[in-house]
C-alpha cells in the first residue's frame, strides 16, 4: 500500500500574463502535517484551490492517493476535506443540518450520518451548538463548523486554509491540538502566515513566494537555520567595543537597541564563559548574557528576500 | 446526491419567510383575481348574454382565467426565487463547498433546478386543487385542468432554467432577478409584437406561443419538445458557466 496521499507535480497557474503559481511540486505522506507558508499574495490559496479541484491548473497535475483530480474528480474529491479561506457555510441552516448536508454530499451513508455528525461536533467542540443557526454563531464557532464539515467524512487529506484566523487564543490552542490530532491518521495541509503556528503543529514546511517554492523541508531544518553564532550581551558599564573584540573567539561586536551588544563568534568557539570572566574581572556590570536566536520571522524574511533580489 | 442538493434548496426556501410569503401570495392572487372573479364573470357573461352554442363550460372559462393569470404572475415570482440560487452562493463563497464535494457540475445544477421546480410545483398543485374544487357544484373537465397544470408546470420549469442560468452569470441576486424578468418578459410577449408577421421564426421561439395550446387543453408533442429543449439548453449553459469558474478562476 502506498503511503503517499497527495502528490502535486509542476503545478502552474496563469491568469492572463500573470503567473500566480509556477512549477510547484511536492508530495505528502500519510500522517504528516504540512505547513504552507508565504506572504500575502504568494499563491497559497491558489495552490490550495488547485489541490482541491476548485481551480484547473494551467499545467501540471495533482494526484490524491494515486487518483488524478482532473481526470477523475469525483473519486479524488471524496478523499479530500477542504476548508477554504472563508468558511463555506449556509448561514440559514443549523449546525446539525449543515454537517448532515456536508456528510451526505461527501458520500456518508444515511446509516452512519448521525454518528459522523456527532463525532465531528465532538472533535471541534460544537456539541452544545447543535441546534443553533450558523448565522448566530460567533466567528470562532463558524470557523469550527468549517473545520467540522471538512473532516466529517474522515478524509485521507485535510486541507485547511488559514484555519485559526479570527479565533481567540484559547480557541487557537484547541484548533492546533485538533490539527495535531488529525495529523495522526490523515494528512493535513495547513496554510498560514502565523509562523509560531507552523513550528508548533507541522512536520514539514513549504515556503512559497511569488508563486515559487523557496523552501521545502522538515521543520527541524528550518529550526536549525535559526541557531546563529551570536550572543546578546547586557553591560551596564560597557567598555569600548574593541576591548570586547579582544576576547578570543569573538569575531565582531555591534551595538543593538536597549543598550545591548550583539557578539558574533566563530563557529564552535562559544566565548560565553570567557566573556563572563573578563566582565567580572573588569567590572563591566554584566546583567544579561543570552544566545541570540534569529526569529523564525527573520529566516522567513531572508528566504523570501533572497528570492526577490535574484 | 442530486436530491441532497435539491433538499438543501427547499429547506433554505422554507427557512426564511420568503418561501412561505411567496406561496401564500401566489395562492391569494390566483384565488382572488383568478378564481373568484372568474366565477363572478362566468355568471354575468354566461347567464343569457351569450347564445347557447357559444357558451363555454365552467371549467374552461374559470380555468382559463386562473391559469392565464398564473402564467403572468409566475413571470414575477420565478425570478424572485431563482435569483439567489447561484449568485448568492458565489457572493458568500459557498460555491466552494459544492465544488469541493464529490459532485459533478451537472448534479449541482440539476439539484438546484429540481429544488426550485419542486417548490413551484407545490403552488401549481394547490392551484389545480382549487380549480378542481368546482366539482362540488358543476361537472368538471379534469383532463382540461390536467393539461393546464402540465402547461403551467412546463412554463415554470422553463422560467426556472433561465433564472438559474442568469443567476449563475452574476454575483448580485437583484441583478439576476431583473435580467431574468426582462428576458422572460421579452420571450413571452415576443409573438404579440411580431403578430404582424405570422411566418417569422421568432414566433416559433416565443414561450407564449407554446404555452397557449395547453390552455385550450391540447397537449402537443411539439410544445413538449420545445419546453424540454428550452430547459435543457439553459441548464447546459449553466453547467458551462460554472465550469468556466473552475477553468478561468
């Protein structure tokens, strides 16, 4: 049995002369959570629309569990659960009616329908909202109904486009936990521009910029990029920068905001101990020394910026 | 699958006051202006003012009054009901829900069409029942009523197919309603304006020209074929239009 659930090859989409997505290829295995990152207008939603058969690609193909979505859309779509950017909900229906409709359209038999609706409600914390009109629910709950309709038929692939937008912090935590849980048995593709979210729930990350993939790899690869050879130093009685640079291992020192100094050191020669010793000896008034991590944002900006300058 | 979509449309219509109000108003108009006035006039006209051999039966006189009124009123009612079928879904971005489900475009369009026609059928059946109630006092020609109901049903189905197509071509329900109304009005009255030239082909595509035989109790296969093709054409065009969404984005 193949474990590849979704395979996109050389997906391209053009609107007139404007190429929105160019040659995007990737594949995803069962049980993996893929984070899809990119600045606004990078082509995230367009890619997702092509993956779910809502938009025909100009070139390239999408296979869901080996079924081509263009040649055999019905069979392929039955394996996908999709939450678009704007949750597609009929506001005049109640939560139960909406989920029952979603279940029936996705081929859940009448016999199992009630159970499927109950499970979906339970997983998204909607049980108490069963009889409420969707129109009267808050944005957060509507978002949950959107997720519930995407998972009701227990699909192989769940595709969520910015699922945590408009939720309050505790709801965001619930949804992230749910996504992690879904990752156990389904494949999940998650698009977002909230970077910590990716770090928390995803195994794989793809960064798309101007329609092209600029990064495709495991989350740990991305995390490694964050570890720079830098220390952040706080001295209340700072000497001239040259004096710190004399400490062995230190490559350069620059002043940053709030009176802190950023010390760049050679690879594998962490001078932290020596700096502390020197600082105590010379009474520099050391009050802070921390490893300086590049934030995920910076890595992200670097990746997308490099591409832009090429 | 088709019926799941149709069921959803019906539920939506009955979950707002709109559906109930339209059904009630249709019945009120048909009953008051069609039925009661028909009965009134029948007594006035038929009691001696007409020579016996020119007299019409009660069914034909009153039935004709009700059903010609109905065809005219439906011209307003159908665009109001069909306007939101696709345009509103496009505006609220719920079309994605249907496109992502394992449904073909044909199933989506047919589902919506069947949902709307089922709703209108309720009104037609009630109207038929109203005219049939004459049977309490006179002998009613049920064949005549059945032919009229079939004619009205086919006319309304054609209106609906056109309405769905227009609704699929715009984002604004109101725009869809206005365009549907204007086009239907044009198609209905075309043969009236072109009456001077009976050989014109436009006469052949006039909706009214094909509805009329039914109101005399005549069921002609040519008319059946015309309505069938009319519905088929516009539903096919709707499918093509929705497919363009997928292709062009």
